C-alpha cells in the first residue's frame, strides 16, 4: 500500500490532486486512518508492531506529499513568472523630454561663475527711457555714438534697451557701494539681420564699484572669468576703445582654442573700462571708482557649438533646441 | 565739400552689420611717408594700431599695375568701316608705334594712356593681351581702362594719366603694390579720419616726428583783395571759412601718383582739381570744395539757413527740398536773390562743379557745427565722407592750413597761380585746459608710467603741457581732440601709448556679501523643464496681425522704426509665439514648450511664464498613449505649486483665445496670476492645430511659507458618498458644501468618480466623494463618523441635490 500511495503522490499533477491523495490515505476516512482504527482489533503483541509500521508509512507519505507540494508550488511560480516576462528591449513610455534653451544654459553657467566670485545677480526692464539707456550713461545728445546703438524707438518716445548698461544706473540708484553685480538680459539693435546678427540678443553686464577699484581689478576679473570658462591660465587681452560710459575704455578678448576648428585664436568678447565720472555724477556717487564690462552671450553659445546661424536660437524649432542637453 | 565717396560707402548705405561705425582706409606706404619712412612693416603696424585703439578691420593687399603695360600717347585714331564704335588707333610710347583696335569713347588723339602689350595680364579683364585681328584690322595691344588694369573701378573709357606722365615708362614702376589698412573708428576719434591723424598716433607711439603736409604753405593775406567776399549769416553754425582763389588752372586728368593715392582710398579719380580736394580731405581730414569762380555771383559765397521749401540739386543728381534748419552754401543769383549751391558739410551742388573749361577756381575750406551737419545728413538721408568727418568733429583750426595745402597742390598739378589774398572768417580756438595729475595714471590703471614718458606722450599727441609742481599739470589738448575733456581722458591717452598690455591683474578686496535670490528664475526653469517642457526663446517684436490671429490683447507699445510690419509692436502675451512654434513643430507627435519672458502691456512691462502642450502627455509608442486634457495641465500646475509650497486653484473664466468651456483663471496663493485652458478651436484652426492646451502666468510666483506641523498619528475613518447634482454645479461648490457640513473632524474630501449618463438623467451628474475623518487625540467611533455623514447628507439634500445609493 505504501508504494501505491507514494506513486499516487508522485502522480499528482497539481495541488488539488495532491490534496485528493492526502485525503485518500491520510484523511478521516483514509486508508491509513482506517488501518490505525483497526489496530484495536489486533492482539496486543501484534498491535505494537503494526502501529509502528503504520506510523512509519504515514510519515513517509506525509514527507512525500510535502516534497511534492513544494515541487508543484515551485513549478506554478515558475510558470507564472514565465508568463509575466516582458521584452525589455521594447521602447519605454515617452514623456516629454523637456530641457532648457541653450542660451539659458550658457547664461546659467556664466551666473554660476560670477556668483561663485561673489557677484550679485540683478535684472531690469527691456523697455527703457533715453535717460537710462543714453543720457545717464554719458551719451551726449546728437552724438554719433548714439547711431552705433541702432536703437528701436517706440512711438511714445521710449526705446528697447540697446545694452544691459542701463542697469548700471538703475542698480547704483538703489544701492550703495561697495558692490559687485552682474546683469544678464535681452538687448535690441535695429540692424540688418543675418547669420551672425540678430535684432534681439543677450548680454551680460558686470559692474564693480568700491573705494579704489582699478583697471588691474578689471583685468583680473576678466581673467577669472576666462579661467572659469576656459580653464586656468587662459590668456586675455585688453585694447583701447571708446564707450561713452567708461574712461579709459577697452575691448577684451580671450585667447582660446576654438573647439570647432581646433585652432588657437583671439575671441573678441566685449567692451569694458573704468566707470566714467559722469556716470557716477548721474547717480550721485562720490569718492569711488569702478569698472564695468559687458559682452554678448550668443557668441559664447554659437562659436563652441558651431551653430551656423544665430536665428536658430529664436525659431523654436525642436530639431535645434533639443540637441543641447547634458553637460555644457 | 565735394567728396567722391569711397566704394562701399555709397550714399545712404549703412555700415556693415555689426561694424561700430564707418571705416577709414589708410595706405601703409602713405602713412610711412608722413612719418618720414620710419614705420615698421604692415603686420607690426596693424598690431600697433590695434594697441592704440584704432581697430584694424582688415588689410587689403592691392597689387601693382600689371607688367608689360607702358605709358603711351594716342597718336592716330581712324574709324573702322562697318563698325559703329570700334576705331583703329595707334599708340606711341616714344620708341614704338603700336596699332590697336579700341572701342573706348575717349580714345582721342593726344590722350596719354596705358598701352598693354602682348603678354600683359589684365586682372580686371581676366585675359592676357595678345596680337590678333578684329574687323580685318591687326590689333597688337590694348589701350586699357582703369578697371581692366585693376587700378580702380572705372570702365567707361581708357585710362587717362594727363600730359605729365612719363612717356614709355612701365606702369608697374609708377604704380607699385600697396597695403591698405582699413580701420573701424570709434565715434570719439574724429581726428583719426585722416592719414595725418592716424600717423600722429603712430608717431607718438613710436617716438617718430610727424611730417605735417603743407605746414609751410602760404595761407594768404586777408588784407589783399582777391575779389571774393564771404557773407556768413550764422557764425555759430559756420565758425570758420576760408575761400582761396587759384587763377588760370588747366583742368586735366591727375598725375599717376595722385590717381594711385585716390585709388588706394577706394575713390575714382576725376580731374586734377577735384582730385586734390578729395586728396586733402583724406590726407588732413579737412573736407574742401572747389567752385568754378564763374558760379559765384559777384564773387560772393554765402553761408545761411535755407528757406523752407527751397530746392537744391546735389552732386548725387537728386533735387532736395530744404527746411529752414538746413545750413546751405549759397551765392547771389542774377535776380538779386540767393541761390543754394550745396548742403553745408554734407554734399556740394551739381551746378557749381569744376568743369573742363574752368579757369579760375575758388577753393572753400570751412568748419561746420557737428550737430547742424548731423541733423541735415539724417534729414536728407545722406551719408558722405564730409558728413562723417564733420559730425565727429573736424579740427576747427584746420581750414586755413588745409586751404593753403590744397591751393598749393592745385597750382602744382593743374597750373595756375594761387592768389596772394584770402577771404577768411573766424579765428583759431583753444580748447580748455585740463588739470592733470600724473600720479592718477598709477592710481586708476595700477600701472607705473614715468612722468617724463607721460609728458612726452601728451606732447606727441599735440597737447600743451605746463606745470611746475610734480603732480599738478595743466594740459591743453589740441584743437583736433574733441574727446579730451577730463583727467580720465588724459589717463587713457597716456595708458594707450604706454600699452594696455602692461596693466596688471588684481582682485579687489571688498566687503560685499551678495544677497541670495533668483531673479532669472533658474529654479522655475529647471522645474518646468523637469516636467517635460522644452524652453524656447522668441522675439519680443511681433505684428498686429500675429496678435489678432492668436486672439491676444492688442499691442500697447509700438515701434516707430520697426523692421517690417510683422515686427512693429511688442508682444502682449507669450503664447502666440508658442503657437507659432507649435505650428512649426507640427510633425512632432507630442509637444510641450515653455518660455519665460517679458510682455509689454499698456499698463507696463511684466514677466511671465507661458506653457503649451499638444498631443499625448505620455506616448505609449507601441501601446496606448496617455491622452492630454485640461486635468493634465492642471496637474502640472499643481505639482509646480506643491514644489513651491504654494497652492493653486482654478475657477471658470472666459478668454478670447481659450475654449469657453475649458478655461480657468489661475489663483495662486489667493491671487489671480493667469489663465490655463484649451486653445479656442477657432484660433487653433488658424494655425492648423488641434488639441492644444495653454497656460500663462505672471511672475514671480509666490512661494508658500513652510512651517513644521505635527502629523496625525490616530487612525482615520473614510466614508463614500455619491452626490447627484445638475451638471453645471461646479465640483468646487459641492466640496465646499460638504466641507461646511462635515465639521472640523473632516480631514479631506476627494472625488473618486464622476459620472454623467443614463443612470442620473439628462443634465445631471454624479460625483462620488471619499470623505476622510480624523481626530488628532484619539480614534473616532463609528457612531461619531456616521453622525457627521448624516449632517453632510442632509446638507446635500437641503441644497436640492440627490444622494445616489
């Protein structure tokens, strides 16, 4: 009978059949249970031996059932898991792949550099007055220097700022020296639009005013920026030029390796100089000196990435915009 | 004031985009002449100029005249039968006579020209001369035009060098190669708009003395009557004028050297008198003008304001109607009136030009007020070599010297004699003194320049330096340096001559702790991008049509000088540009864009965040997409608010560009900051878009104030309730009804199912709510919660709504 029972356990192909086998042999009316009940009718000397044997059989069957159950359960789990298998090589669900505009990314990097150097960040209006854009910045009325700004005027006599420099005046009106501040923002020039010139572009302006700020401090600041952007030891160059709101004035360039051509060359970045005394006079400052510098941000975005046309920045074409991801 | 303009600066044209201003061409060889030959090579000169602040834009290498071209006279001209314009000409160079076939209208006997012999390569014609036959006539060379020879841009006839050119000479010997340095000058340096000015800076830098051309020319004696008279009505606008008579000139082509100089400047030689006036304009920086003496009625030259409506035809052959503010050069006419002959400081008139038979020349050199010239040039849309110079400031003391120089040159080249008299007005001006402390150079520039070097630099630039005390100099700038007013200006002069490369590098010690804030909304940009939106940057300019198309508010700010109608006003909202971008990116299966920027309303400028979505917000790719609807947009806004610790609510609203049933006003921290909703289908159709959702919010967005609150540790109890109400009863109203009735132990209400259909009847809607109750101090009993629910249910019924089992 034991062999028969063990064979039945092995033959059980699922947990229900195994349960049926258990009931058949070990249930209340099961064969083994019946034999156990029948022990009482045996003579005492046989009873002991028969009892021991029945218990051995029972234990053997229970162990077999247990082993069989585990096997069946494992097989059931394996079957379920196999059914739940997915093809991990199929594409994932596409959420929008958002990102920042390249100009924002370049601006952020510059702001990181300058905030690390202890500068405050300030912003200002894009629609300006003649006073802030020109007058307070020492542009005389009817002077050719104004022509070079190619100004967009509004019908009510205001203008779109032609540089971020009006914020020099606005910031100085609201603060007392010493300070270091940078101002990023949009500026506008009414000039012919082509692959390298836009009527709207972005500048970053820096202004540092204190008791005795020198042109060497200006040079140092430009060097620090160059080092942060292009690596320690990057060479810089100042050459004299004219802006009404600085004196002495200069334009600055950075000697860099053009990542596109691999050539070492001077990158003309922007203008700088010592704040003109007339600008300090316009905001009521006395007994201080300061420097200012400003440059176009597009240039720092166009050249390294080899973008052929500045207009690409403003068209909103995703085929362009989403190319700029990851580390700058 | 007659000035032939350099090629590339045609009247009315603007400087090339990005250029800081008009350019000036300085031939290297000419500069060297003014410095007595003491000038380094072109490359080093360019470095020096850049270092002086005279920025070099480019260097043009002009080749010498071609080889195998000789100076020759036209000695015979004969028509070729059967040809309308070709002639048989014979050219003689003193040794040989060469027959050529020529089509030039000015191929006349006696013209001294250039004969290109076989083998000569003509750069402007693109061929090599060879002997051949035309119309049956042997042609053994070419009488060439200036353009064919590559000399200057004139192809209307054979080159004419005038009688003094050496017959038989190789043209290449007379016309060597030249390097022309093109400078882009800053508007403060009017003085550098001449060879003299540029040479002066170089001389000061190199320590080389300057040879001022015509320094010793006779300036004339005002006491001697020359029959000319000046009538200057407005001496403020014309503080200085000299008129000089040169009698008995012979108008002819200029000599080779002068033609070569003008060609290097990009000018086209005309005749010896006009060419000298142009030459002196560029050499000394003083615009001059030569009148035929016969033009001046009674020998009188007038400078006066124009009459309103007065007409004058200028050299550009256009008649212009003048206004009373215009300053004109005029002369009495036959009727006793006054006739304008030129626009002062801008352009001369057409009728007063020196012509072939001019014998006596009246040479004008004047100084005009920069603003008067600037306004006239702008008013009449003229931009000339004279006006560039005057508006930047010409040396007011220059007219007598420039006049003497030009008169002497005309007499030398065109013959005739300079009258010993002169008619002149005005006198020399002296610029105000500047107090200058040499120690300030070190102070401001952190660069040590010895006092003696500072003095030498200032003097070389033309300053008069006085001062006994070491650190208190009195510096009188020269009359040509309008840009030197204050001590800082002189510091720059000293420094640029010393060299900016000597400026050190320091870091200022400064007690300044910058405030920590985020005025450029970096955090917001990152957060929005992280939610799957791509940032765009668009133009602040737009057009009224574009705004109307997008149903955006009409413009509040218009430009008076726009780049076309479609860029004539400033944007009043960000979404129209986002719609344009959405249309551009039509082929994208899904879009999510944002921009942060300024908009310009009648009430002022404000900064906004604009967002646009189109297509599924998540694409299944190979299985179902997650569709976009209003609640996805609202969910993004709620997430944004949650990250800022703020609260955003929506209330129904109407906006012209939004679907009337899917439009919400956004209430952020209790304040209306913008709208969100579906683009109105009518507007969407104009862009051929559909399923577009928008949000536009005013910045900055308020942040919530964060404070720690203990969190509930007691268990909660939940009950569900389905309320059936008319479909136009807003969920927010139901929620408020439930909250008001449920008592203070209600923790939250959440709709978990919204149903419209047969089971609730036409016009009805069932909203299933899950109410969660909790006390912070102990667990609630079932009875307590049931009591709250009874209150809620009776409030719902009292409001006239049903409860669905």
